[in-house]
């Protein structure tokens, strides 16, 4: 049996209503290309991509339309064939804005001609494989969107001996990764083998929460033939088991040092969607132009796991899912714990859009500025072992330095504290505010030192 | 196609945009306070059973006074009334439970002023008070009206010589004066006495007499996860261990552990007052330190102090170092080394 229970678990965590039953059994369906695709140049963490096309240009699917805008940046490709209608600043789902390329599809959905599949990838060198990943424009599809080719190129001296594939999908409602593991296990496994080759690491752990027995079975089946050290690690269902540091601890019992990276403990974590994208990029030679998004929530008429082209507007996604059957008071891009609330359905999907969640009015609670009653529930819930209650009060008193001393920068913004808070305090907002403040201060100091 | 869909399905209202998370456990301060009120009901029933009308009179007047004073203070400060969170109701019931049955209503109201206006609202209201408001109210009354606050009802004591006698002293008070003057204990302990104390057939403050009723309330709060076992468990455990040692060393002069556990205000204090969220630590370790500290102080006051009972003072003293306990027991942040390890390396 290629499975093992997680030997470790961080304290804290929460058990929210998962509501995955809305879409867990629904096979992935491909959405037809909508009438307009608005492809953002910022679908990842880092510098936005530089636009490589001009208004009026005809593009083919997979054609490069955005080149790396820096070292930490990701390429962008046309998600279908058509005409560039406009290039303009557009709002992103995360509340900011970035340049986006509007493509009017021509209905032919024609791929570019220079697609080179590499079914013989096993004979390729690691460097070549990384360049294929980089060319395909892959960013971490779990949510953060860190450029994958950068992640796969550890600095000299750093040894990565364990690859962890994140199939926890601990966010309530979301089932996109779940369905991928059930339906595309073989391809994911080949993606894993490609990463294994790139890193030269022997050990592979696929971490899946125990609420997805079918995904566990599927992954185990495709791994059965492997002679190396690989196994499915079965995590107890608890949010946030999918958080990188918590997952490494659960699978390996190693703590990533504060401010450090997984590679500091010899580990690398890739999301299952990203792993599949690596397979597509290397074996089939296809750039990343689509992803599975779970469109869900009780008000949605036909919730499902939708394979949609990047740049599909949220309004089109909802329309494809037959619209709403009741009132929705909140729309979230991503999952309910860490997703971003939307003020309209104008934003478009990106490489990190794992879900589009609609919440009923009675599911929506507003935060208040009620005082903390020191119940300690946030302290018990925090998977980073912080004291959110105390931090939040310091930040309210604008004592950012004190918050820095109490390690606010270690906060992963998972939202466990705010989920538990009986006073409904905006704890995550406070943490984000303090972290942004500290980072701005540090940048200022750096700039001063330079001048 | 898209236009048609829009026409027949309701538009999302999208009236709430906020930071994550967009899910919540459903817990609220009001619900927590309501749970505490529910948990106090068995003890209220016991109080009415043993003390009759006086128990009801004190409880009702304290609740009404606390809520009214809270509303008045909030209004005077130009803030939201804030009485909807039910915390003033809890303070009112707890203060009443800490009063002797014959206390005049006006004195109880004075206690409420101390509890809500001075101990709570002057510090900024719920969440900001460093001391347990109900205990501040009780201690203020004890110091202001020492006679009225120690005037107890009559109680049949289980005598060591087999002839029961009536007394108006509390079990702990009687033990203290007897040990101090005569040097011997006034009681005869057997299963019957234990049962008597457990059920609440003793004199004392109206809400503290029935350990059983308080226990039921505590179990309810544990089930509802309003409290955890750490504070009451360590508090009661420490009292039991401390008194056990004293008793083994000298059983002539020291009360046995089961008597210490069941008599006086210990159960009320350990289950309902030491667990007050605002004034006790937030970490599990801190709760344990707090409980042990309360236990030690209670025993020191009971055994060597001037008062026969020390629960109120013990909890208030520990309240004062709650912030320090929080700081000292802060968990090691994930990915950080312990301070001393950092230095060593």
C-alpha cells in the first residue's frame, strides 16, 4: 500500500462547514469559449508580464502575448485564437488593477503552429525541463501564484530531497483539485515524475485530506508501480492542512524556519493543478491557457467544476452555471477562508482562480469593532501559534512595532482566528494591515540606506 | 444567451465586500453570555430552594441594577448601549450569588454600582476590565458593610459529639474560629455530611451552597465549549492537593480536602469566576498557571489569612497578573526557536 497516515499535525486549525458536496461528485466540464476574454498580465506573484501584442493583432491559441516582466514573473499566452480588441488597465480579482489584453475569439480556437510535444521528456536535462515550464507560463495554481520555474530552480547549495504534492484542498467548497486527482491521476503522476527529475529528489509525498477517499485511491493506484520512495500522506480533514508550512510539518515533521522557505528544510510543495500544468507543458508542449475553477455556493443553480479559458469573466462563468437561484450577498474569488470578495462580476479568471463562490445573505457576517473579550479561541486556533487577540489590539492602537516583535510577519492569513472570534473582530484585516505597514517601513529603510 | 440568463435569474446583490475569511463559526459574545446564564440556572434553582424569596429578590435586583447601570454609563459616555451582549446580566447574577441571603436590596445595588460602573465601565466596558466585576462588587461590599455581608442564615451543623446544633456561621467560618480559639475542629465528617454539602444544605452566599448545581452548570459550559477544563481543573486540583497535604500533616487542625472542595465559594469561583474570559489568561498553559495560582492563594487565605474564605481575593489577585501570565505563556511561534535556545546557538 502506497499510503501512510500523517505522523504529525500542528495544533490549532478549525473545522468549518466544508459544503464540498455541492460539486465533489461533478465531473469537470469544459466551458465553451465566451464572447470576450480579458487576459490579465498579472496572473501570478511578482512583476506583471510585458504585453507583446498590439491592438488589432490576430492571435492564435497558445501564442505568447505577455513576456516575463522580471526575474519573478510569468509569461502569458493567448487562451484562444482571435483578435486583440483592446489593451487597457483592468481590475483584478485581488482588488488591484493590471494591464489586460482583450481578445475577441474568432470561434476557430486554432493553436499556434510551433507546439513541440516532448513524450521523450525522460531523456531531457533538468535545465531544459525548467525552460519548458518557464515558456509555458506556469504559476502556482493553489492560490499564491508564485512562478513555478523560479521555485523549481533552487539557488546553488540548497538541496531539495522531498517533493510534496499538495492535494489537501482544505478550503471549504472547493473541489477543483479533488476532481483533477480523480480524473487525471495518471497525468498528475507523470507531472510529479517530471518535477522529480528536475529536482533530482527521490522522495515524493502526495498529501490529501481524508475527506477525499476517491482521490486518495486514484493517486495511490497510479503510484503503485513506482519503485522509488513515494506515498500518499493522508491528512486529517482540518483547515488549514493545505497551508504550505503546516503541510510540510504534517508530512515530514519539519518546521520551516520563520521567514524561510520550504527548501530550508529540503522540501518543495507543488499544488496538483500546477503539477498537471507541468505535465501538459512538457509532454504535450501546451502553454497554460485554461484551468479548472469550482463555481459553487448554495445560490448557484448548477454548481460545478468548470474548465474555463483564462480571461473568462466571472459573469460568464456564472451564466455557464445557469446563474443564481436565490439571492447572493457576497461573491468570493477563491475559497471562503482566504478568497477575495468581489464588488462586481467584471474580474476575469487567472491561473490562480481556484473557485468562484456565491454566499447567501444569511451566510454573510459583517465584521465589527467590538472589543476583544479575551476568550482565547483565536490563540487556540492559530496554526502558527501566534496570539491574534493581542496582536489585533496592538495594531488597533497603531503600535506596529509591538506587533512586529510578537511576530505578526509569521501570520499566514489563513483566517482561523477570525473564523472563531465571537466578537467578530476583523483579525485578518488587522494582520494584513500590520504586515503591509512593516514591509513598507522596511522598503523605506532600504531605500534610505541606498541613498 | 447571457442576457437571457440575467433576465430570469436574480442579480447578485454584492453588498458585502470585506477581507477574508468569508466564513464564520457562528459564535458570538451574546451566545457565550447566554450560555453562562443558562449554566447558572441550576445554582439559581438551588438558591431559591434553600433561601426562598431572598435568593430571587437579590438575583433579580442585581440583574436589573447591573443592566440599568451599564446602560446609564454607556449613555453618559456617549457610546452604544451595549447591553445586548448580556454581560451585565451575567455580572448581576454572579454578584447576587456572592451575597448572603439577608442582605438589604439597596446594599446589593451599591455592589452593582461598584461592579459595573467602577470595575467595568470606567475601564472602557466589556473586554477592558482587568478585574472580575462581580468580585469587585462583592469585595467592595465586604469591606463597606462587613456585618451585613457576614450575616448568615441558621444552619444545622453536624456536630462531632453527635448532637446537632444550630449555627449562624458558615462551615468555613466556624472551622476558622474554632481552630483559632479552641484549637479543634467543630465537625463530624461522614458520608452524610458530604452529601449535605454537595447538595447545598449549608449556609453561605446564595449561589455558592450547592456544589452539585454548580457542577451541572460547569458541565454544560464545558459541553458548549464556553470554558475549558484547564482553569477549574487546576484550581480545584490545587486546592485538593494543598488541603490534602495539610490534612495528612495535621488532621486535628486542618479540614479534609473534600470539605475544602465542597464548602464555601470555591465551586462558584472555580467554575464561574476564575473562568471569566476577560480577566483570565488566553493561553491553555496560562489558564493552568492561573488555576494553580488561584488554588494556592485560596488555601493560604483559608488556612493562614484573616478571612475564613479566600476565593474572591485569590481570583482578584490572579486577575492582576493575567497580562503577565499571557506574556509568559505565549506559545513558541511556528518556525521560531525558543529564546534561550537562540542564545545558546
